[in-house]
C-alpha cells in the first residue's frame, strides 16, 4: 500500500518558504481547495460540452496529438484523454488565468508560463474502471523525456494537476517517487521501463485528494497512475493537467 502524504496547505499568490523547501526536497506539492465545488461543476459541464462536440464532429487528433476515446459505465462513448482542452471552451481558458498560477510558475523561474500550446496543453484525463473502458491506468514515466524525443535538451518544467473528483488510495490515482526530480540523466532514462512498468514501488507516495485540490510535481519526477480497485461509477476520476515551461 502506497504511503499517503498528509497535507493541509493552501495556495496563495506567493509560495511560503516552507512550501518552497518542501518542493525542493520532495519534488511535489499538494494544495487543498484550489477551486470551489461550484467551479468543479462548471468545469465538468464544459468538459462534457467539448466531449459532445468532438464525438459529434469525429475529432480524432488535436494539434497532432491523438484523442483517447472509450465508453462510460452506461455504454455511451466518452473522451478519456483530451488534449489542448483550454483552446476549446472559455470556462477552461478562464481557469488558467487564475493569478495564483503565478506562484507556481516561480518554481521554474521568472520567464515561466503555463504551456497552453505545448506538450499537449491542458490535458483532461477521465479514468473509469470497467470492462469497456480504454483508460484505467498509466505506467511509470517522467514528463521531461519528451524533450529528448524532440531532440531538445531537457528543460525545467512542472506538471500541475487540478482534480475534479474525491479520491482516496483505493481509487487509484497519482503515485510519485519523492526526490527523483534530482536524478541524473541516466536515472531519467533508465530508472524504470517507461509506461510498460505499472508495478507498485515500495518508495512511492499517494495523496488523499478532494475535488478542487491542486497538485504540482517536477517534470523529471517518476510517477504513474494506479488503476482503481473500485469498479464502475465509484472508480471515476477526472483530473486536468497543464505544464509549466520556460
């Protein structure tokens, strides 16, 4: 069973010295109640509008990134991985204008910004564990490896997650290996077998997530998404990710 990280910190317009020290040491932060329940409901409604439009129009690829489709517990088709979602609904675009993101970008540097048009932009992952789902888990990986595949030097980046459902460890979700953001290039490349390795690591940590929480982790950190031990509606997890780049 993954160790649960117990946090109760909140995100203001600037990070506290303690929050910065925690990030330097562990490579991640967890902020409670970043958005309100009303905002969560509004975002889910916007997500469904984009989903219905893409399914109706037969959208398969967005800006070169394949869209992942599946079926919900009632059999209806759904989008299980959106890419560049903020470019397709004003509610999602407005969310990314929240001034509190400026506190997060400072972890990368003064020239950092949200990557709305890079690295798949605002991604929405919709996990549901049942027999017709095409998206239930994700193997170990880092986000920074993409720079190497594009023929670039690995640059600083963060991945910011906004969670739309309550989630405890039984319901799977994000797993992180603390401290791996400080690894060598060899560790970035070979610490684990990318994506194919889905096994639990004795050093991994998990979160007790509430709908509206925000997590941030270093792009060089090894992480995975655990499959839910629950089935059907109880297993539903929706989370948005936006990269911070310089």
